């Protein structure tokens, strides 16, 4: 993250890092939804396994 901010000439690395961290649970939830849809559409075990991992992360 510091390298990205340096390349973009952003000075408030801590603020940007806090914003990114605030969005991570939401992106995990979207990924969970994606894997659930994939599991229903394709019936592949990998989709169910990925969804289970994300569900465990979100329920902690």
C-alpha cells in the first residue's frame, strides 16, 4: 500500500489504508454471493468450498 500511494503521490497512506480495510468485509460478502450463485449454476464443489471459507471468515 505505501508503494501504491507513493506512485500515485498520495500523502495520507493511513487514511487510504483505513478506507480499504473498511471495504474488505463488503467485498468478502460479494465474493460469497458470487460463489453461492456459481455453486447453484454449475454444481461444482470448488464453489461450495470457497463459499464455506468466506462464510466462516464473515461469521467470525
